[in-house]
């Protein structure tokens, strides 16, 4: 069985601003479940509707270093339409009124945190993907961080990545 992790900044039905959410929310459920274990990881935004937040189950938490500071990384999960979803919680980064807001430098820091946290939660949730499917610029640092994580131990070696750009207009410029 192949393990695939979708990493995205938005995903239907939990949070949507555009087409990225449609793809990240619909594609995983159509993989052959006998051949692929496809899971999705997202930020846990404060702006998600309460009904979705109420479905989430606490998994664990830890602290991760980012730019010389220890940052809280909470992990929540839920099963929806046969797909396991994980949510990365950090109120400092994901407490806004919209997924993308404010100063572009803030969004860069927010998604640098998210990208590193995606890799950091893998041993905690007990899921080692063969492939991480990175969606749009918000997950663009995952392949970069993965090169550094590979030096930390055998766990991360052999994980492949692929990047999908959903709309060239929104490339994080």
C-alpha cells in the first residue's frame, strides 16, 4: 500500500477561498483505498465554521523551533468521507479572520511554520508517507525542509514530494 499525504492551506468542506480547496477536498476520497492510504493535513484556522471545529479530536502537541523560537504545534484529526484529516493548531499563526490576510511577510512566516510542522507531526501521528503532495506556494517549503529533515534520521529518507500549482495568478508573490 502506498501512503500519500496531501498538504494544503485550504480544503473543502473545512475552509475554502478558491479552487485549491475543491481539489484538496475531493481528490483524496477517489483514490483506491485498497492500494492507497491518502490523508490530508491543513492548518486549523480560527475562521473555520464551528461545526467543523466541533468534529476535531485532539491527538497531541509539542514545541517546534522556528527562527530561534519554540512554537506550539497542536495536532487534531477527524475522519470525513472516508479520508483522515489532520489539522495543525497554533493560534499565533491561524487566529485570523481569513486564511490569507494582512502583510505578505506575515503569510510567508505563517506558511513557513505550517510547512515545517507538516513534517514534524509525521512521527507523532504514526504516518510515514511515500509521497507528500504539496499544494500551491503555501506548502512550497516542505520539499526544502524535507532535505534538512533527512539528515536527522532514517525516518524521513525516501519520502518523495510533488508540487501542484493550482492558479499561477496566486503564486505567493
